[in-house]
């Protein structure tokens, strides 16, 4: 550790702040499902119904990141020793305001996966009520009294189920269990107030639904855990405050973090959560109903209160050319992309292939109708003798 700088002489502060992004024409009046698509780089002619996997970065946010990268390349020492920390803190403040917590309790990490995995509980479908989930957790804690940490998905990944988060966090605490929330899909789609939630740790991926560049996740750590939580890699600022330790986890690209502030600004400028999620969830409901009817398919059996605002899951019929395996799901996904120019997630859940659609401001109902037509064609072709 001798050769490591201790940070006191570093972090002197930026002399120049990168210019704000070009927001001309971006405001609440921008037409969802229409003009707004031009704000993204998504390939023309491609139907992109899988925002949930990797997000999509608006052009103006990409532009800000490029400015930061230019600045870093012009003077790497100025960037790492002085300027980046100021920018990073500005983004940290914007993220903490958005997530309703103290600035010092929130740091950036590359993604949600950088969180910890200690136990996973198997959730089976159908689910009839939120109570059922809480009872499963409670049974687990009662039969495993040594449980120390629980990881709770705010929204599950392939199945897109919204968990009764506050109830589960409170339950953990009743049993003396530390509550760690995997909020990968929750940030930007559900109104999360970290102070009220009371989780010990909360991680999320801003690059999914908040339009930041990829590689921009967050980690909230309740004050009482600051003393022992550390980055996965011990680096330059070992032993300093939580935010300094996470600011410089060795030499890495921090521009996704410094750019985050502007991605939040984009999100607010186009209408904020009420408008964005209002649009996406109406579209999800309409698209879900349409596809179910067209394919005469089964929805995933969950109560309405547990449906994700921006994703829906539909069981696909078992088809001979797509075995219900990981390979089958990849083949189905690839065919949808190559034959029809449609990106949608095909997931393996409880031994059957399922379609997972995402809805975002740039999507339209026409796109889901086209998806339903193409799926019907795949199904009918496959059933021909
Ligand atoms: C619940 C959950 N956790 C973690 C992840 C992984 O996110 P990331 O790749 O940003 O780490 C996902 C991705 O879809 C997810 O749904």
C-alpha cells in the first residue's frame, strides 16, 4: 500500500465543468412513440422491444459522455487527480436526490451484479398474492434461524414480477436479517424512497431505465454499515470515506458515472416518472392483452399488483424447433432478430419458453401488433404437418 496516494492531495476540484448537453427540442412536448425515437441511435427498421436487458442511451447523453472522454484524454492526470471527483459528486448528488437518500450513502458501481449474492429463494408460479411471497420468506427465516443476509429482487429478472419490497425489508428486520435489495429494474420504473424503505443495502442499474451510459449502477449503503462495506477491489483510497473508496476503484472509466446527472436531466425533461411510466405501463397492458388474445396464450400467473410497469411475460406454446432449453431460447431470440428484425427477450421459466416484452417511450402499439403477427406465423408454420 506504500505507493498508493492517500487522497488528501488529490481531488482538488475541477476547474472547468463540461458543457451541458444539447437539449434543444427535448422537453415534455416531445412526442412519445414518434419524434422521440430520433433521440436514440436505435437502428432504423428494427423493432426494439427489449429495453429491459441493456437499456438504450439517448444521443444527447452519449454526446455528454464523449465530451467527458475527450476531457479525460486531453489531460489524464487532471481528470483522475482533480476534475473527475467533482463531476462524480455532482452525479452522486443528482442520484441521491432521485432515490431520496443522503448523498454520502450512495455511490456508483458498474452494475447491479457488483452486489452480493448470499441466498436465493426459489419462487414458483402461479403466485396468487403478495402474502404468499411474504409467507415463503417468513417460513425460510423460521427454518433457517442463522440467516444473516437476504437478497430481495425488487423486480425479478426473466419473470418481471414486482416484489412486496417494503413488507419483505420489514420482515427481514423482524428476524434480525440484513436486507439487501437488488433493484436492477426498479430504479426509474418504481417510485423508490430509500430513506423510507429502510433497506440496509440497495443496488440498481441506472443504465436500464434511467438512460445513463452502460456500466452505471448504484449502491446505497445505510450509514451504520459504512465502516465495513468496501469496493470489491481494494485500491487507492482504501480506508477513506465510502464515497472516495468507490470513486476510484483503480484506473477505470468513470464517464458513465459523471454523465449520469445528464441522463437524469433527460429523464426529467421528457416528463419524469409519472409521464414516462404512465405511457410505458398503459402500452404494456394494451400490448400484453393484444398478444395474449392473438396467440391464445397464457399470461404468467401473478396478481395485477405484482406486474412490472414496463415489462410483461407470456408463456409461448412448446414448439418442436425450439426446445425448452437455454439453447432453444437463444435460437428463438436469434430467429426473431434475423427473420423479423424484432428484439424481444425469450426466457426459460419453469421448463417452458416465455416471451418478455419491454415498453419504453420510443415504442408504439404497432410494434407489438407486428410482434404478435410474427409470433403467430412462427407458431402456425411450426404446427404444419
Ligand atoms: C433482478 C436483476 N438483477 C440483476 C440484473 C443484472 O443487471 P446488470 O447487468 O446491470 O448488473 C438484472 C438484469 O436484468 C436483473 O433483472
